[in-house]
């Protein structure tokens, strides 16, 4: 294999796939990245796979001799990222008849100011596992922007507790009208709905749970891409996301996901409509004191004055309060929350106004952005101790 490419192009694509390299590989080849140079298409395909998350991307290059091999991902990334911008030549000494003959790859760099030559020992590609493919599974075409919005608006609610593994993912429900995202850690729940492009609905409803790690990488990749549409495919064990020359695969979490729809109240006796930025600002300032104690903030809803008072009383530390204008229906009420849950929910939405819907100081409250993404964010209140 012999190819010529730009340092910036190779470095950017290595950064993408390296996120799927195993940190504790069960086999030496899993610490490597797979390089496949195609002489006919003049492209280089890079792939990494930790047996759970797989990332594949490709980019144009001058491929003098096609071939396939694997190189240590971290070492290769460290070398390429430190080389100056300019032309890079990768040559493993293999020829067209024996494309994998050479396991020592020479990396040559040249720029206007310097040149360098490095040699890296790789492994043959025959032991590198193939990324899963889905031939007969269900599929749906989604706008990339809607997918990013749906994931960003739900991922933050997923659990980080590995003992509750199914809660460490986002539940995706493929429906005829679109895709529903749900994530919960047992204390809060985010449910988001996006709409399919016309004519791209799944043939039947399908519900799967995808690990949060894979979806976080998917967001990063999509934000760097110019593609507007993503093909999403599922089967009982895998999820595959494909767009342009990039592909991400992930295993699915197998346990039964909680029936979250039954947790969402259908009607409310209290509603508070408030400017999102003003409310978020007050909470962030008050959280300085709340962090000193137990992260609890109290909201005092006053419908007659048209205000909500945000307050903290951190014993032995201090206290603070702010008052923000709001439209409130229902009787006056005091309710307390973990301030971090409120802040994180308000940060992921982009609407100008939000509505906080409540029934009692101890029953689930739901935060809804107005005039933007269809989202419900349920937060359990904290009991106020006198």
C-alpha cells in the first residue's frame, strides 16, 4: 500500500475513528485502526471497532498502490497530529499482488519548512473484525439536524450508573410519524419527538436502546458533517447510522426499558410560563449557594404578583433569593428541586420561553419548551423540610 494525502485530512479522520478504539483491548488488533486504500476510487477508508462501538469514515487521497493494514491507533494519531501541515506519504512496502506483505509502514512528511520520516509496526488486517451490517432490519431516513436536536435534548438525562445498564442508554422508538427519544436516570426523564422526512417512515414500530457513549460520538460526527440526512437501521442486536462516507455502528442494550409514558402526567393544576434565559440565569447564580449544601433550590410561585421567587437557605453558609417575572395559573405553591436537574434541562432547549407544569409539591413536574422542539422533561421534586 502506498498513498499520499494531506496531514490535516488524515489527522481529522483519525480523530473521528479513534473514539471507537478499545482502551482495554481483548485482542491486540483492537488497539489498531484499519486503513483500506482503494486505487480505483482513490479513497482511503479508516475504521475502528471495540466490538461495541464502530466508526468508519473515508476521504480522498492519491492511492499509488491499494492495500489494507492496521496500525496502532494512539501511536499513529500522536505522530500525525504533531506533523506540520503538508503532504504525507504512507508506504508499507506491499505491492498489488501482496498488498499486506509489509507490516512496517513508513510515514514521510514534507512541508516548506521541515521533513520527517517515521516507521510504525502494524498488524495484518485479517484478524480485524468487520463492522456489523444490517440487511433485513428496519430503517428510517432522518434529517441530521433533527437527530442532533433529539439526542442533545435527551442524552443529558441518561444514567451514568453502570449497575443500571439499560438506563445508561437512550431509548429510540421508531414510529410511522417519526422517532422518539427517551432517557432517564430514575430521578428525571427527557422525552423528545422528531418528525420523519416525507416517505421515509419505518414499516413497523421498533423500539431499541442505544448506549449513550455511541450517541455522544454520533453527535460529534454529525456536527462536523455537511450531510443533511442520516439513514438509521436497527435489528434486535445492532444500530447502524450511515451518511455520506461515514458510518457508526453500536450494539444495543438488551434489558427491558421502563414504561416511561405512564410516568408523564396527563393534566396539571399549576402552570408557570417564564423566560428561559432569565430563569436559567437566576438558577445558575443561586446554585453557588445551593452547591454548598445539598443542591436544593426552592421555587415560590405567586400568581397574584406574577413572579416566582428562587431561593436557597444553606445553613451555616448563607442564603440567597431572586425574583423573576412569570405567568402563573393555579394557587400559590412552594416546590423544591435539585438545582442541577433544572439547569441541565434548561440548557439543552433553545426556546425563548419554557413552561413548568405541576400538580403538587411532591408529584412529578414537567418542563416544556414553547414553540420549538417537541419535548417533555420530567423532574421529581424534593420534599421541603420545615
